[in-house]
C-alpha cells in the first residue's frame, strides 16, 4: 500500500462498471491503488484481477467458491474472504478512501450502509441502493459525514452542472434517456420482443440487468428516484426527456430559466473517473465528441403508455415509504424471468403493477422493513408469475 495514492475498494469488480473502473485505475496508477475487490460469482475474473492489481484483500459472495479463490491466490499476500457479510465488512476497512459500489441490485444496500457508517467517500454506481432506501442512505450519509458521488452518467452530468453553483435554486432536473432499443416499437411489436433483442442497446454497453431495465424504461424510473435523493428535489422537479443520440447526459434548469447541460461520448469511464478524481479533472485519451459527425440532437417525450414502468416509478417516488423497495424487488424478479424467456416484455410491467397493488405498504420503514419487504415481494412476485 502506497501512502499518497487513493485507496480504492471496488464492490462488484467483475461487472461492467467494475471492469471499466479497473481500466481507469490502470491508466492512472500514480493516483490510485486497488485496496479491495469483491465479486458475486465470477471467480475466474476476480482471480485475474487480483493477480494483476494485487489488492490487500478480495471477497467473493458465493461461499462455495472460497477454496478456488484461496488456492489460486495462495502464492500472493492477498487476504481472501467469502460470503455476503464479508463484502459488507470489506467496505468499511480503515485504509480505504473511496468505495465504488458497482454491484447489481438490492445486494448493494448492506455494503453501502457499512461504507457510509465508516465515513467513506462513496462512488455510487449501484442505483438500487438509493431506490430501495434513499431516505435512510441520505440520513446516514449526513450523520457519518460520508460524501456520495454519483457514477450513473445522468447523475454525474447533473452533479457536474451543479459544480460551482453553491445554493443557487434548482428549478428542475432534466434527465435524458436514450429510449432504448424499443423506442420506436408499437405495442403489438412489444408483445413479441425477446430478451436477445432487448440486450442490444443502441448506445451504451452495460450489464444484462441494466440493459433490460433500459429497454423497459425501468432504468430511467430508478434514475428519477435516485435523482430525488442525490439532489434533494421534489418529484415534480424531475423531468425525463428522450434524447436518442445519448450525447447530452442530463441537464439542470435553474431558477432564472438558464439550463446547463453536460455532454460527451457515451462512455461510462468518464463518469467513473470523475467520481474518483472529483473535484479535479484529469486528462484522458477517450474518443472526443465531434459535432461535424453528429450534427443533430433530437428530443421527444417518453411514452408512458408503451413504457408503463416510468409511470410506476413516478408513482412509487410520490408514494414514498417502502413503495420504491417494492418496485425494485418485483422488477429484479421479472427481469430475471424475462432473461430466461419465461415471461414476455409487456408482462413485466403487468406483474409489477399487480405486485405494487398487493404488497404491504409501510409509510415509515426502518432498515429491517426494507429487508422484509424485499424478501416478501420476491416471493409474491414469483407466485404471481406461476
Ligand atoms: Mn444511467
């Protein structure tokens, strides 16, 4: 461990964000050092990453893979842990400066809470954490003086637009959406789209779960909730506009009517790097946007009739309590079933709507309520699919 380098923990290092974060770190190894890496199941890639980056410790959530990991790294001075609890513990280790939360879904909640309680700076890529328990996370972050820096490209854009604005009043946040691969599909066509089609995102290269969420606009739904908590605005101050070119990553409209936007190529390495170097910017050699190549920016309203998930997310955000947690748990189940082609694309929204009407609503949830809601809603959703 080198004293003057920022010590980074990457939770979910084998996923799309995790691997891109390691590319950013590899290119800036005079600034950053990997302190810890964690993964869910992908032990082979975790081993390769550990051999290359030589962190102090690695952890794998799937305990049955402990021995494989341990044996493969036995000739290196790397501590090896297994189990979901160990990942939450890794997040609070003393030397860590920044915890990048890049795991998928609800599983990010506990480790993020631990990292916040340890006062770490959080580079937040796991949006589900804020969707599920945004109120609790924000309370803890202020109590333990932990700064949350968004990695999600839209929120990074807003964060960048707000830099230097002090307490200048925000009128609204304008989140851009690509519209996904099915933007122009009719209702009848949407009936028959497959997971393979949904996995072909036009602009962004991402993991499977978020790519399906993008196709169904649930991702944008989660992002409005994420924005509400990150930037302390009310639901009516958050607007979504479809911008198929994905060059404007989001915008802020201030009280005087002025709108600031952040633009760039759709490359997650940029917001990842900004979260790690903030408040500084450092040179990259990523491809630059060329106005002579893309000469047209277009905008349209999102269609909430074909893409009902966005409407459900607005409803969940307005309703508050554990409703966003219900929305997220139901969505995690239906996306997994859709990926196995067990249910259709439009059925995902049907089931989510049904679950939101049937699950028990809790107006003022505490941590244990989120845990219980998540577990019960998964069971309920699976029953409704049968
Ligand atoms: Mn995004």
